[in-house]
């Protein structure tokens, strides 16, 4: 567990150092940092997002004007510890421009209006997916129960969709139900979500990792980091006094990047 913990902290710290906007984002009330590991490839992915309508979404379970603004770049850490930027986002007003790059160097650019997500009476039609080694903007009709009438707080599809706005594990949108087994939340109901792969899911190797870090400054000035270790009995926690302190602390870790044993 020590190696797994140090690996994650190093990745988080290096991402923060590589992208100044990550540190700058602490000025916002709510923001989520997602980190994912792809099995034996030793590749890590990270993104940070600001949840504009977080409170309304939590209280009312479905809020037609909810949307998510992405504030930083999606990054890959290669086995050599080098970074390769795979997605860069510029948000201005009601539009967000996505420059998407997969690990093979192919790219595309797409601009969407926030209104496509925030003002549809039937709920969001577009969700900003991050799937496998590629970043993509896709539809979500394949998520079971993905309708305002059926989605309930506590349902995995709803929790991941509504609270983070992105798929927390690699795979196509249609694989969402197969990739989820359970979601755990912080006791004070912050949106800290951790995904555990279903047993027998052949796409997921034993050392796939997924961790979502949410800091909600409006309730408590603290941040909890929960990692799910498939090789252990359950999740373990790393507390920090606040988001800035977390970034500062993990940035000082200088150990070599190692995969979980």
C-alpha cells in the first residue's frame, strides 16, 4: 500500500506542477480532480473540473440548469514519467472549445454551448466523456435509467453523471454499467466518488485504479482523498487540511514513479 500511495501522490503533485491552472483553481468553491490508472501501462490521467451547479444538483436531484465547466488539461503520465497533453479546454462565456488529442497524435476540435447541457428540459444531452486513452464528447443514451424520472440520488449512473459530468473509468459510454460496482461517498456528503470494477470484468486488470478527489470549500475547508485498491480489502484515505495544502504537500514528494505492487 505504501508504494501505491506514493505513486498516486507523486502523480498528483507532478500534474499540479505541470499545470499552473490546477493550483489556481482553488479559488473556486467546488472543484473535482479525477485521476485514473490504466492497468499495467503505468499511464495516469488527470483532469479538474468546477461544478457550477453542485449544490442545486445535490439538493434537487435533477436540475435543468446544471452544467460543468472544465478548467484544466487532461494529461497522460507515460511510463517514463513524462507528460503528454491529450485534451486542452478553453471556456469563455457559454461556449467551451475542446481540442482533443489521443495518444496516437490524432486530434479534433469541437465547440459546444453550455446551453446544450444546461437548458434542456429533459436533462443533459451531452456529457464530456473521458474514455480509455482518448478524450471524446459523446451522448449518453446507453446509461441505464438515464432519465430525470428514473435517476435517483445514490444510483451509480446518476451519481457519476450528475456530480462529476464524466466517466470515472476508461471504456465507452455504453460500458458504464459494466464498469461500476459501487460508489462510496464522504460522510458529510461531499461528492467524493470512488469506483470499484465489477468482478470478472475482463477489461479491468487487478491493478486498475480510479480515484476522485472533491474539495467543497463552502462546507469545510478540508479535502479527503480516497483510493480504491483492488488488491486490498477496501479503500483507504489520505486527509489534507485544504486543497492548496494538498497540492503543496504532494508536490514535495520526490520518489520514483512506481506502479502498485
